[in-house]
C-alpha cells in the first residue's frame, strides 16, 4: 500500500499528450512535472500585510515585514484580513477600506485567496452603536455587511459572516450593540438576517458561521439555522490551544460531530504555544495578560509535534477544506508565543514541520516519460502544475475528484495537450 493512499481524496489524475504540430506523438520523451500550488486552503492570518502596503510606513519597517511575508508565502495560499468593526470604522462613516483593499490586492497578486473576518461580532464592534435603538443597530449592521461584501466583491469572496454566536446573547463583560440585538432577536434570527444580507450582496460568496465553542450548543445552533433555511456554506471551528494541545482523540471527536452536517469544515483559527501553557483555570483567554511570554526550546519542540499531528489529522479528513494558522509570528495575539516564526522573523521548528508537509510530502513533483502514443498519466495532489518538456512550459490543474455520474464510479479523465515545434 502506498504511503499516501489515505489521502486519495486529495488527489486526482490527468493525461498529458505530447505531440508535434502535425499531430504525431512525441514518444519516449521526459516530461518534468512541478506542482506550483494547492487547491486545499492552507491559511494564516495576514494582518501585518497592511504594514507593507501602508505608504507612510518607513522603508526599514516595510522591508522587515516583506521579509516576514516572503516566509509566509512559502507556506500559505489563503489569508485572513481584519474587518473588526470597531477598528474598521471607529467613527461612523470613516473606514479603513482602502488600507485593507491594498493589502488584499497585494495578496491576490501573489496568488493568495483572501477571507474577511468578521462581518458581525459582539467583541471589537463599533462603539458608536451604543447610542442607537436596537432596530437602528440592526439596520446599521446589515448596511455594514452590504457595503463591505459589495465593495470587496471579486477581491474578497469569502467571509466569516458572524463570529461566536453561542456566547453572543449572554456576553456580559461589557455592553455592546451586537449583544443587545442578539438578545432581542435570538441567535437564529440574527444569523438568518446577517447571512441573508451577505448572500444578497454577493450570491457567489462563500459564507461561514464561525465559533470557538465546540460543545453541543454549537451543533444545536447549526442545526436550528439550517432548519430555518440559512445558507451556510462552511462551518468554522476555532482551536486556540493556549492551555494545551487538544490531542488526537478530541480532534477526531470534534470532526465526527461537526462533519455530520455534510458541510465543508474550516478550522479557521488555530494556535499552538511554544512557551509555558496558560493556566487551566483561565476561562477567557483574553484574561491572561502578562508582561512577557517567551518561547522556549522545549516548547518549540512540543509546538512542532502538535502542529504536525494536527495538520495530518485534518488533511486526512475529507470534510476539511481549509486550515488557518492564526498567528504567523510570536506575540501577534495576546502576547502568546504561538507563531511559526519568532519576533525577529527567524523560523521555528513548527515552520519547518509545516513546510515539509506542504512543500514536500504533500507535493507532487516528478519526471515521467511519454509512451508510444506520446501520453503520460500524472496522478497528484489537487492544485496548479507546470509540465516542462524541451523548454516548453504548459500550465494545468489537477482538480478535485468528482465521484459518481451516469455510471457509479465512472469518471472522465481530463486530458491536456502539449504541442512541440
């Protein structure tokens, strides 16, 4: 049995035919196959891209972040950019849309798919909502969704529409407009309203419901929303593992419970600590604020082991379509040493572990020889490729396997032609 048989759902095959201008086959000729990108969404937060595209940024600072993002691009093809309402529009009518747009363009020019996060959330929401009546808060929230989803269409076509709804109506750390309307409308109605607005604004967008709560309460919410006709495209699951790695048993258990809906699963925010772990009695991760939280050699070894096992388990599950590392560098969120690189941009063992998986083990690059008919079959991980023969380069894709058809189990194999002069 091949080592990667358990990943057959991540692979497909194409047939390349090499011919001359007159149609005659080019036989017994070597063809170099190079995978240049994955279809699977290997993601990471990319908030600091804004430091590169900021025109007022000092050259040294920009160069530092460019170096960081070069390493980011070595691993990832999927980015999350910030749309926290309280920062995006701190005062009504004055938004950071252009700054975020420039960051999204920078990423898109480099072949990166971009997701906006989030459109509706009770935390970091606009403070000026508190001056409004609930019905007006809802109108502003829906108008905000319509504006962002419409204006960014074609650049950002994936959104975390609403974040952490399970806790939203009972959130009591501070007053905010979104908790007010969620308490009045109820979870399902608010989810229905915001998803409906996002769908109308961009019918082709991929829309996620996202939460850190992996208890049965989240399952019940998803079930109720689906029964109410909410068009959820993917289920978002956060796993900020500041108090220790979930482990294989819990991860498989969570996957089993949330895959039952038959929807794609995105692990949207994942962190693994490379220093001391957060005390287990802390209920809200935001409450753990300390002056310094250093990375350690022992912690970095542990982090690399956690990252590798976590990614292996998720990549092997056919329901999972995206995995997003939340913090690329240490200290990015809550001061935690959860990055794949240190604060000076040096690579940690977890970076190398992930690079090995994405760039080597889960990458198809080989040299094959055409047969008498000038044909060669390429079986590889779904994604973008180059075929090189006698200096001629042909770009092609290996697409996700489509099962079934008129005859169960029968599928048409895609064919690609290369003509040599």
